[in-house]
């Protein structure tokens, strides 16, 4: 169940990146795709009747697997790093082009490149 | 178990609602809510460490920086399409009559000016939703609901271009040009099936390029360029009206018009 | 939004991808027990009863270190791209007295929570990263109440940078330290102690505190840049 | 434990780079010397084809993270060092800020870490680190075109890494391990399970974005042509190769042969077509990287040990000449003030002789003139008996590359009285000498690459023939170049392309 929800969230994020033109929304959607993949990873270590993996001797019951949870801690931080840096770059683009519309920015960049004989 | 299923089922719904929002602030807050629900789901998935990290980073830090990045206190936000002579980009600067008026108005109010270029059709929408304070960029008032137009600051006229000869005029559906000025392509305009209506500034820019004269009709009734303001922002509306009136009275508006449009 | 062929194509492709992943993933028994490798290891191996902390800060410490480097690069990037032109005076965000007072009250609470989470990460959920972020958001609250300049006057930016780099440097050196000593395990640097005690699990609390220090400094530097440049989109 | 020093020392140095440009440069020199000493030591240790393995923290592969220095690492490490040295010498005059050196150290640390990594999640974290550092370096000059190119790069790479992470989840769910060695043992028993096909699809598609395969690579031309020259050289020479290294590792675990063959061919052809009709020098080099990536992936698809050796050879050779070309192209464009071919040709007097020489050596290398680097590496690949399809694509790529680079012919005129001397001769020499003496050099230092085994006289004739055909076609072809669609490189279209690419990978893998 949780894994499926993770994949669905990933899909929603992808669709939003592809069809929303506002860059801020695109970045939020990118955050959603990453959240989806993270949820998938948490889901594979869990089972409805499992317990939280904090224990001195863990033998008498089923525990959730701590490895995916530890991996996910890294992934969440990386996700934040990406979203923060991308936002800073969007701020720079806005400063230059006064627009957050990806199509419009693409056109303006192409025009700038053509005018200056390419990069 | 039921709580877990319900919560997990709620996640995609919240995500879709958040990402289909038109206003960015609403979308960001929606994604904040999503992160909160996600953190609770992690608790129910027996991952308290992950829940804590998601709550602090996903809900706290990310929402904080996005809200900080778009929150404008002390700013007058303009949405506009480019319009030659009125509101145009030159490198990373913006020049034009309307820009000059608004820049002075912002200074008069003690605010920073922040400009966002959007397609022509989105100007009224963004003003109506409160995303922007003022809409500009060669706006000729029509019957848009939810927005106020200021009193016109410059006379203009409308032209209908394209379609078969003689067809344009009364009774023909007048499709107003809606996209970016940057995308306005004379060639496709003159060969288009449906006639397109343009205002004087854009019409002149299209005419200047050497495209053969198609069928062009000038609309008889006089029109004027104006700014648009949200209906609920009566204070801003009257302040802007009064400011333009003052500019007109001391002749500054004429001087500016000559400077940018001569 | 008007539907266009491109939008439809994007939606159809995504649905296909989602279906493929779900069908292939659930083609085998979906509800088997999770792997128990790490919970079955004796607690004496790392000393931490929080098994997530034992994976995060011992078995896979290398990954965690790289992840903190990613965070460091993010801080570096935000400051490099935003720091070039700082607006001189940014007024406090909140104008109302209530917000100011409550923000001032919440700050010590946030710091306390941060210290608690960092110090007890080995026996309870928490850990250095969350702790650092919570403490940094305490600083953000204060900047809402008093204005960013008030904080900049009290805490010099240089000091924050030094804390950030220093904490990370110590972490990296701790990682390299076993080399000349001939020590194999990261956490053998300190005694393991009794499982469940506050001072236990070898170097895990030390790592947590260092990470918390690094993160509170880094997160504050990021937040600070965004407060200085707020409203630019 | 000594293996961990290779990446970690770079991170320590990166942290220390903050005060002044001078100290940063000094630290960079220290880092280079340290890495060079370590690399030489490790290569000598593993000369007999063995591998050095270290469990970090004393944990074995089933518990912790294991570093491994094998033939792949031994082959790529020298390339890393050469490119780093060239870039350091190249940027000396520009006096970049300390932050540039810090990012450079992090980039190289991540590259070394990836070369040693044997763990899927570890590779994920390192690839993300590479993405972020690369992203910051591409936008280093903060020009809007760079910022936009690197934003697209970040978004697409991050989507790819999302797929990779889901793949990691699937793998862990079904096998309980993330170590590639253990994984290969487990999968040897049951290679065709639906979940293993799914995992292979997700992992390959995820890395393909970083490696620049067809359909996944729409960010590449803009990012590599917009970046500052030194960064382009590193990205094209090294960072892209890291994606290839991960694909190589994956192809040893999963049966990827057919998929790689098709995607490699598509990448090579797309790259060649766009290379042939590019109007701008740096853009042409970026597209040519695409076609060369296709070449490498085709080699991986063959899969025999000799083919793998050929792939490594070609990766090194490509790193050398593409690095050299990007560096020289950067200086030439700066001297002329524009990167367009028409401007370059009409103002060629402004380009220093040394730069022209560097461009010439790079071009001869990339088109595969015997006995330079490109030819030596191609010889090994061809010696590994590719099937007809692969061989045809390879030959077409060679002809197309010669056709495209023939546009540079008018530039290759040396003048007696040079208007300006180049300050970057040392940087060019670091890369040009190994290109010129590639075959003997690698034959001595890296015997595992099997150079010499594929060198046949007939091959030299074929190679020269391909170049001749390419140049002839260029002479015969019309002056006007067609405008190829740019739209496929837009962000939204690129996302769609990744989705379609993923479905295709799944299709090819499950058939």
C-alpha cells in the first residue's frame, strides 16, 4: 500500500513538472517526486504488524527494518539541498528575465544566445 | 491500520490539490500540509526518526525558504506582458512609459517595484487572485470581472488583423491577442484563419516588420490604455488614479509620453 | 488550463510508468517480513538501542558523511549565488506585538528541544540533523521578532561559518583518524557504555552533537540568506 | 583504509579552501600530489589484475560499505589526475574565487568516491553530490543562459535519481542487500524475475540521465556548451564518465546487452547528426560528447572482457581529447568574441598558435587518426568482434565525426608572426602529450587494458578511410546547414522523453 502510494506520488510530481509552466510549482513538484521515492524506500522496510526498531534485544517480535529508514534520512537531506539550490537559481532567473514561466524563459535564453553568437 | 490506510490515501489527493493551485503561496502551503501528513504517515509506518526529519526539513525548512522567497512585504508587484514603448525588457532592465509611471508610483508609496512578465491573458487572472498588485503592459480595459481598471493614461485604438479581406469588422468574432508579446509572429498573424485583434502598440510593432499588408480594420471607437487592480484593493486603485491624475495635471505625463513614444 | 496533446501524452506516459512499476513490484508476495539483518545484530556491536542511529552513524557512517557534504555544498551554493548583493536593511517580518513575544518565548524552547534530540539520538528517535534544523528555526523565529540585523549584530557571521566548517572538518578527521591508530571501527573511539544509557554507544552521541552543530550553522546561513532576499520571486 | 583517503582528503581540502585564491591554489596542488601518489601506489599494487577491498569501519559487505579499487578504478584514476592538472593550469590566469577551488575539490572527491564505490545507495549519494557540484559549476559565471541550463540539468538529474532510489527500494525489498558484488551472486540464480527486470529498468534509467543516453540526455548540450570552458572540460571528460562507470557496474549485474545496444546506437546517431549541423564550436563539442557516449555504451553492450577494456580505453581517450578541445575552444571563442564558426573563421588571426595546435591535436584524436588516442582505443573496441549492427553504427559515427570536425579545417593555419602567445600552453601539453603517445603510455602503465592486441594494419587503413570519407562528404555537401529542432531540448519535452525512455528500457529488458 505505502509503496504504491509512493509510486503514485512520484507520478503526480512528474505530470506536474511536465505540464505546469511556473517554475516555483515545478520545484514543488520535484520535491513531491523525491518524497514519493522516499516513501517507497520507507515502505519496503515495514509491515503493518511490525514495531519501531528501538530495542536492546530484538528477537521476540517483528521489527521494521532500520536500514531503509537510515538511508531515507540521507535522501531527505539531499532533497532539501536540491530544492534550496534550485530555488536560488530561479531567483536569479527572475532577477534577469522577470518571469517564472519556463517556456518564456526558454525563448528569452535562446534569443540571448542567438544575439550573442551562442555561448 | 484504518488510520494508516486513510492517511496514505489522503496523500495523493492533497498533493494534486496543492499542485493545481494557481497561487504560488497556496501551493506552497498545500505542500507544507502534505509534508505534515507525510510525517504522520512515517510515524504510522514505524519510522519515528524519518518522521522527525521529514517534519523538521520537509515541513519546516523547505516551506520556510519557499515562503520567504515569494513573500513580498514592502513590494509593489506588477504583472505585465511586454508592450513596445510602454513596458519592454532591454537586457535586464525594463523601460517604457507604463513602467516609468509605476516606478514613480512605487517610490511615492515607499515600496520596491517587482515586475513579472506573464502572457497577456494571465494579467487579469493574476491580479484577480491577489498574486499581483497591479496589471500592466498595454492593457485595454474590456469587461473583465473581478478587476478594476484605472482611468486611461494614454489613448489608443484597436486593430483587427488577418482573415479574409473585408471580413473583419462588426459581427466578426474579435479574438484578442492573448500570448506573450515575445511570441507575436507577424507572418502567422497575417496568414491566420481567424482575425486577431491588437492594440496600437503591438500593431505598430507588427506593422514595422516587412510583411505584406493583409486585411486590417481599425476599430472606430476610441480606447485607452489603463492599469488593472484587484476589486478588493480600492485603496490602491484610488491612490493610483490620483497619482496619474497628478502627473497629468503638472504636464509630466505628456513629457513622459513624448520621451518614450516619440 | 486548456488540455493540449502534450499534456495528455505526459499523463498517459506517467500512468504507464506507474502501472508498470506497480505491476512488476507486486508480482511476488507483497507482505513478507522485512529483513532483520540489522535488528538481529547484538546491541553491543554499536551500543545504540536506536537501531536506525546505529545504521546511520556506524554501519553506514560514510553515506551520512557524504550526505552532510551535500548539505554543505548547498549552503555554499546558496551563499555564493545570493550573497553577492545583499540588501542593507531588512525590517522585522512581524509587526504585531503578540508575534514578537511568542517568538521570543519559543526560541529557548527550540534550542532545548534541539539539545535533547541531539544528545539522546542513540536511545530515542531524533539525531543531529533534526536537532540542528529545529535550533536553526528557533533563530528564524527570533529574526521574525527582532529583525535580521539584530541577530547579525549579536552573532557574527564569521563565527557561524567557522562553526560550520569546523564541525564538518572534525567529522571528516574522525573518519580518517582510525587510519594511523590502526582502529577498524568508527565508534570504537569512545567506550560503548551500558545500552540505553545517555552516555553510551561509543562515538554516536559525539557524531550527533557535531552534526547538530554543523546543521544549525548551515541551516541558519541558508535561512539568513533567504530572509535577506525575501520576496525576490 | 588507505582507499578512504583518496576521496576524503579532497573533501578536507575543499573545506579548507576559503581564505584567499593563493592558499586555495596551494591546497589544490597538495591535493593533486597526494592523489597522484596514492593512485600510483594503488596501480602498482593491483598490476596483476587483483583488486583491493576495504570495509569501512571494519564492517563487511553485508553490513557496511565496502570500497574497492579494481581495474575500472585503475584505468580512470589517471584520467582524473590528468584532467585535474590541466584544468588547474588552465584557470590559473583567470584567478577564480576560492569557492571555485572548493567546488573543484568536492567534484574530484566525489569522482574518486564513485570510482571506489560498490554500494547502490552509496552511489546514489555520490551521484547527487556530483549533480549538485556540477550544477553550481555550470552556473559559475552566473550568466542567465548558464543558470537556466544548469537548472534544467538539476531538475532532470534529480528525476533520474528519484527513479534510481525507487530501484534501490525494489532491490532491497527482494534481496536484502545493496552491495553490487553480493547482488550479482544472488541474481546469478534467478536473473529473469519480474522484480529484477523492474529494478534493472529503474536503476539504468536513473543513471542514464546522468550518463547522457538518448532520450535521457536532453539537458546535456545546453549545460555542456553554456558552462565555463574549464567546467565543460571536467563535465564532458569526467562527470559524464561517472554515469558510464555506474552503467558498467550495473551491466555486470543485470543482463543489459540488448538495451544498451539500442540506446547506444540511438545516442550515437542523434549526437552525430546534431554535431554535423551545429553552428557553434562549443555546442558542436557538446553534441559530439553525446555521440561518443553512444560509442561507449555500444562497447558496453558487447560485454566481453576485451570490449570492456576497449570501453575504458575509449573513456580515457575521450576524456583527454574532449577536455583539450573544450579548453582550447574556450580560449579561441574568448579571443574572437564569439563561438560561431563563421566568426571564428573570419577572425582566425586573433587565435593564438598554441590554441590552434591544441585544437588540431584534439581533432586528430577525436576523428581517430592512427596512432593517436582515438585510434588506439577504437582499435581495441573493434578487436573485440562487435556484431554487424554495432560495427556499422561505430563506423557511421566515425564518418560523421570526421564530417563535423572538417568544419574546423579552415582554422588550422599557423602564422609565422603570432599576434599573441597563449598563456595556457602547459595546460594543453598535459592533455596533448598523452593523446599523442596514448598507445605506448597506456601499454606500459595499464596492461590490463589490452592495448596492442587489437592493432592491425588493416584497421589503420579503415580508420583513415573513414576520416577521408567524412572530409570528402564535407567538401561535397551544400554550404547551407539545416536547422534541427531545438524543442526536444526544452524542459517539459525532456521530462516526457525520460518517461518514454524508461518504458522503452523496460520493454527491451523484458523481451
